[in-house]
């Protein structure tokens, strides 16, 4: 199950202005969270976040290339679609 801190982080940093999250939690292994923008006439899904419901904590190390990117919530990076290290 997702922790409250994780849910608060997603609600704070993922949706843009005028967007909201649409989700319901279940015991399924994957959770889909839709980012929706709703007006009086329209309801559009602007994004989809898929999360793992439960995970096993590992005591591994973080990949050095990820540390070099110095990621923060609002940082934009370019990932080449045809680069061999890009995950599909």
C-alpha cells in the first residue's frame, strides 16, 4: 500500500494548474492514477501514472548515471528514444 507521504508528494508535484488526480486504491499489484482536467463541458485525461502497490525494499545502490543527473521534481531532461540506455 502506498504511504501517505508518497500520495501527498504525487498530489503536490504531478498535476499542473487546473488538473486533479483521479484514483482509487485496490489490492491489485499496479495502481493507475489519472491526471484529469475537468471543465463544465469537458473531461480530458491529460496524463497517466502507473505505480507499484507494494514493493520489497532492497539495500542496493543507486546507479551512478542517475546520480549525475541530479534529479528534482521539476527538472526536465532529454532522453533519446533510440539511445540504448533508454528504458522502454
